[in-house]
C-alpha cells in the first residue's frame, strides 16, 4: 500500500527536509516486505490565509482507491501501536493508497477535513507544519517497525 503525504509548504534544504527524507526512506525499506510503502510527498504553497488553495487539495485527494487521513488538532490521539494498527487495517482492507493531509499554519479547510475517513492528532500541543511532516514520517517508520517486530520501537 502506497503512502502519499499531501502537505502545505515546501521544504528546502535544512534539518526538517533531511529528517523527513531519511524517515520516509527508512519507511519504504522497512515496510516493503509487509506490504507498506513506498511513501511519496506532494507539496503545496500555502495560500494567503496560510492554507493551500482548496482547488489544489481537492484535485490531490480525489481518488476512489485511496483513503484520506487528515492531520488535525481535533483528531484522534493515538499511541504509536494504535497508529501501526490503523495502517495495518488499511493495508488488510486491500487499499492501494493512503493519503495523509497536512495543512499550513492555519490547518486544513473544514470541508477537506470532513472528506477524510480518519483524522489524527499528533498531540494536544501545536507544532509547525514542517515539524508535523517530520513527526508523521517518523511515526510511519515507527509503525512499520512495530508491525515487523524490530527493536526500533520499545514499549
């Protein structure tokens, strides 16, 4: 099952971009043998209100063979094993792709969040959207590590 991260903002060179790339590569290598991966990224410039233009997001999320998961501060606050279980459930349902949506400084439009099958929160604190991308990439890698039983995740 492919993973696509659809995110506001463009990561240039710098620590966030390096970390995100590293975790997504690890996710692809580790998850391949259990049917998860590869992961790719679609970036949008945040619009004047700190949100990507709705038309760009709408085009990116229309796909009947993909499930949408919005990262939203009001979403479910999952443990890492619960997040791994969510990925495994989607894979086991035979989905071809999961699209994670990350908004800009002001989040995602409400109608876009409403289209998502699931909304997940990274916690009760607020994080910069570039850091949220790194945190999602790390949790994807952690999830496949949990599902494979590797020692990266220790409870």
